[in-house]
C-alpha cells in the first residue's frame, strides 16, 4: 500500500477511538503550565504566604471571639441613645 502521512495516521487513530469509546478529555479550564522566572515565583509565593497568614489570623480571631463569647455591636455616638440625654427641658 501507499505510505500514509503522520497527519492521516493521527486522524485515522482518532476516528477509531471515536468508534470504540464515548470518553472524551475534559475541557481545559485553566491556562497551560508555563515557566516562571525565579523573581516571579518568589513574588507569587510571598503573596500566597501573606494571604494564607491573613486568613489564619482572621480564623484565629473568629475562634477566639466565639470562645470568649464576645459580640461586636454597632457604636453610634450620634444615634438615638445619645439624643435622649441631650434633650433636657425646663419645667417652667
């Protein structure tokens, strides 16, 4: 027979796979891997570390507040409560 090119062989193999299975590769949701310079890698690692430490601090504060049963309420110095004390009327 006549020799087939690599492209024709790839298409034939792909058609054969389509005939024997319905399995498909999932779509690529993220960009493919790429090489980073050392500086870029260090910068990304430092950002991730800062974000992780910030999240850990928030979680620790939340757990401590829950353990100590601390409730944060709104403080409104110019709200209704302060106005009650300021309304002083003469009885004359």
